[in-house]
C-alpha cells in the first residue's frame, strides 16, 4: 500500500505493534475527549487564501532559538521509542538531522543522550522531568549539555500521571529487554510490573510533585541552556513563565494524556500568543497531522510546531525511512498550503489568512 498521508501510518502501527505498546502510544486520558478534540479543532479553522501572487519560489525555513532549520516542523519528545522499532531514538535522530530540523529527546528515552549524540550532527533539545532527587536532575542536565543538546524542554504538566485507562487495563510496563537509558546507571532505568500502570507507579515514586515556578529559576542556575516550558495552556501561566525568564513556551496538553477536557492546543494557542506579546516564541504540539495544520498554527501566532505520535507510528511501520517520509510529507503539504494561500515565506502567513469558529462574524462588504 502506498502511503499518501501521515495518518495512514497509525493503522499499520496498530497491526505491527503489541497491543500494550500501541495502546500506550495511541491512547489519551479518561474519556479521551481532548484526544479527539486535538484533531477536531483544526477542522474548525478555515482558510482565506489570497490569489494572483507569484509563488514560484517558496521558503519554508525559519530559526528557533537562533538555530536555522528547514521548516517550522520539529519532533516532540516521545518516550520509549525502542518499543516501536529496534533502532528507536537513533532512527528518529537521523531522520530529523536529514530533514534539517530539531529532535527533542525524552527523559524516558530507550537511548541515552550520549547514544543519540553519537548518531551524528543535528540540533537536539532535551525534555526534562524533574525527579525528587535533584542530584539526578543536575547530572542529567550536565550530560545533555556535554552531549551537545541545545535547549531544555521542561515538562510542567505532569506532577502526577494522567489516568490512562488503556495502560491500567494492559498493566503497562516497559518490556524487560529495554531500559530508560538515561537512568540506567542510577538504578532507575527499570519499571516494575504492578496491578495498575507500571509507568504511573514509576512516576508516583520518582517525579517531584512539589515542582513550582521557583524551580524554573533553580534550573536556570544549573544550566546555561535556554529553557522552554512545555505544557502551558493559559495566558496567566504564560505571563508568569516570561517573568521567570524562559526562552520559549510550548502550548501542549501532553498529547491529551494528562487532564481530559482541557482545550485542544490549537484552541488554546492564540490566548498564549496574545499574552506572550512577542517577548518569547510560542510553539504548539498536539494533533498536527497535515501541512494545513502547520499553516493554521502559524497563522494563529505559533513560531513552529512539534509532532509526536506520527513519529512513533511511522517508526513502527518503516523505521528511519518512515520518520523521514512523515517529515517530508508534512513539509510538502505545508509548502503547498503556503502556495495556495499566497504566502512565499513564513513571515507572510498572517491571522488574515484564516477564519475560526471562535471569531466574531465578519461583516460582508456592501456591493
């Protein structure tokens, strides 16, 4: 079967992966309302394309935190990628580098920061969970720095793990032949099997529930790397994050895996962008499956987007080649959307190119 869009990889992954693994990657929290809404909300944004503009040359390139990348499409942190494919994070790192874009490595990767760095050149960010033992956090951040990672994406929406009922039913745990490689030497690389979700038990035991804004300041003291705050959904938290000196904000609901019935990230985006007032870049993750989605996010003020599940599903289906294809398909669709909307560069994409169902009704011009 010829793959013609990103979404087709999900069904292939479902057929190839063990049920426990596929369910872990694919499912959301509780009723999974937000999981569906992350996709559905994009369909409530329509284009207002401009015509008769010379679009013979289109430039999708941009800069993120001063780094030049080929397109505003980056890879979000997703845990335990070797459950999807034996090459796991190695394959994803190589695919991102080949595409000229950024990969974010999860704290809970099945390949260490050093192993990912060994795959060759590339711009990489490190996603951080703050453990109760702060010495572990200091060690991990220092290792990411030494391995050439360029920023820290601090996940702030997980003081406790969301209730993911598929994982409870499946008694989810990391397969015995894999470890959380960044923690292997610290005796924290394994996950016990429990009568619940093994990951939920692991998080309850290790992740610091007392994490607060003062810890963003603490993190700035232990690293010179820029810090992105991942998991912001409101104007209030945007303003506090900027006061704390963060380098950027990722509007994220954790792939709808934490608190159900929060808005889709594309719905929350504009509130965050307005509150940021251009002081820091705002990025989006959650629900992006088309190049049209990327354009809509940029029209609403995002500086770029991150994709998660499409990487996992394509990795499961075709390894490194699958991830490369996902990035290429999204780039091609995005470039086409730009052309058909009359935009030759990212700076030409504006709010006037879209209309949303939450806009005030437009007054039709008198004829």
